[in-house]
C-alpha cells in the first residue's frame, strides 16, 4: 500500500473511531452534567490542567522524534522505552510533592488527593506509550481505532456508575484511571509481541532523540500552559463553580476541532514526515490539510453557534443555560484555533521543534497578560479575549512558521481560511433569520440542522470546489480498489 492509500485508509478508520468516541464522550458529559455539580467539573478541570502540564514531561518529547526519525535501532527503542518509564515515575513523584501547593493556591482541600490519584496515570502509561507511537508511525490505524473506542466506553461506564453511586468528582477520576489502565494493557500485550524492549539502557545512543525531544517538551509545556491559562485564572479569580460552567462550555465548543483535527493530523504528520525533504509535496500536503480542516470545522462551528441554546438544553439540562453565550463565543475561538493546529505537525515533520518552542515562549509573555486583564469582565470577557488572541496570531504564524518551512505564500495560506470564514458568516446570518421567521417556533433542531447543513454544503460546492472534488475522487478511488 503506497503513502496515499495508507493516508486515505488512515483517515477512514480514524474518522470512524473518532465519531464513535465523540458519541461516547458526549453521552458521558451529558449524563454527568445532570449528576454532578458545576463545582465538581471545576475541580476536575484544575486537576487535568496539572496532569496535562505534566504530560509534556513524561516521555521528554521523544515520541514524536520516533516518528520523525526514518531509521531506529532496537537498542535505541529499548533505551527510549525505559527512559519513558523512568520519567513517568519521576513525574509522579513531582506531582505528589507539589500537589499540596495547589490546595493552598486554590483554597480547595480536595485538590491534593484528586491530583495524586489522577497522577497514577504516569506510573501506568509509559509501559504502553511507545507501542502506540510505533503503530502511529506504521500507520496501523485500525488497531488504534478499536482500542480507542473500547477504552472510552469503559471510561463512560465507570464514571457514570460511580457518579450514580454518589462519588461526586471522584467518579471523573475513576473513569480516567480505568481508561488509562485498559489502554496501556492492550497496547502492551499486543505491542510487546512485535517490539519487545530489551533490558538495556545506552544513554549515548539516544542523544539526537533527546535533543529533538527537549525542544518538543519545552514547546509542549509552554503551549499547554498558554492554552490553559484561562482555566488557571478562572479557577483562581472566579471560583470552581464559575470554572465548572466555563469548562463544560469549553468542552462542548472545543469538541469539533478535537474530533476533526486528529483525524487529519494523525495521518498527515507521518505523511509529511515521509516527504519532509520534498518541499513542493510538503507544501501541497500542508495546504490540503488547512483546506480540509477549515472547510469542515468552520461549517460545524457556524451551525453550533446557531443551535447552541438547543444543544446546551438537550445535552446538559436547564441548570447549564448560563453556558450558552460562552459556547457561542468559544465556537468562534475554536474555529480560528483549529487552523493553527497543523503547524505543530509541520514543525515536527521538518524536525524544527525548536522553532515551535521559541514561538510559544513568545506567546507565553503575551497571552497571560491579556487574559488576566480580560478577567475583570468575567467569563464572557475571557472568552472574547481568546477570540481576539486567535485572530491576531493568524498572519504572524504564517509569516514566522509556515512560510519558512514549506514556502506557502500569503494567498495560498489564507485563501481557504477566508473562504471558510465567509461561508460560516453566511450560515450564521441565515440561521438567525430562521429564528426570526414566524415558522421558527415549529422548527426542531433536526430541521434547522438539515437546512443549515444543506446551505453550507452548497456554499462549499460553489466557493470551495477543490475540497469537494478531492474528497469525491478519494472516495471513488477507494471504491475501485475494493472491487
């Protein structure tokens, strides 16, 4: 199977698993929102910020180095495996030592115990992490998709079960732990048959991986801190209840990008890594990635903005109605942010993790300051500031990152984003017109969804035919191969 066939197969399987996982996670969030208090979600949001921040240190950034590196010896893989295990242990110890400081900072007594419990994942995950990375490098998306669906379903069952039993925020913790344990066990059992790590540790053979990984680790750390500064400040300045409402709104509004982007980037990152020295092909792959992501994400987000009141009521109930305007604002933020996500894959494919680190380090001086200022206007002020930040970084990110790495011109890079934005604005305008018509009271969410999807589909066909034609050709090509 050639690279194009592997890429399309990867997209197909990743799409299927992502749709199933999304349904499971939305069902989980919907049920738990009715069983738990907003403050429970606020506490868990703080815990997950710490865990996500620590995640950047777990493998010292070498996972993506494994994908980037074309040839790797068994001794190198074995050394990296045990390095991952050791780093996970050290991260867990650091979490245990530092978690009491969170309790002091947020004045929430439960945070120490919650953080240490979730921190157990760092003792477990390293034993399966490398096998996951190797499967991604080999584009074995079928096995990865099945494992992803099974583990997310277990998390649903466990978290809902404990929530119904009255365990509160701990139900979220136990759901997370159960998924990590099962995922690690499956990757280890299946992966060790093909890539059994040897009991060796040769530090001198992994210098290039660590050099690549340290920049990647630094870039991840700085990027994650910048992306979660809103959660950190809301929890401190506005309290866990306000954070809970905001975080549920953020989870819903970020869901489309979390669904769509990995479908594309999980596949295009290995593809870009394979053609990293062919600048013309690399640019073509990257620009197609931007076109696909902006076309799909902006379409979904524009519909979500129109349907937000109904979506929030149906999914979470009337006690979460204050989340509606937050969801609508964060949908704009999510759409803009989704176009910048593939830059990370481009940086790694070219082996320029250092460039991403310096870029995010600069943002770290910019983002927290403006977010702190916006906190004076509460959760809505912070939400609007995130929109402003994303919009203000589109052109600079092209000039300093995209253009030097793949040679994309200003017009080539911004055309799909502008086209998608215009279609989204038209969709939102038509959606609000529907609400103002006398027939709007009879329109169900299903009918509105059908009308808006049809409109955006036609607009994409008229103004963005390249996306539709490419998708159609890929589907037809795949059908011919099946017969």
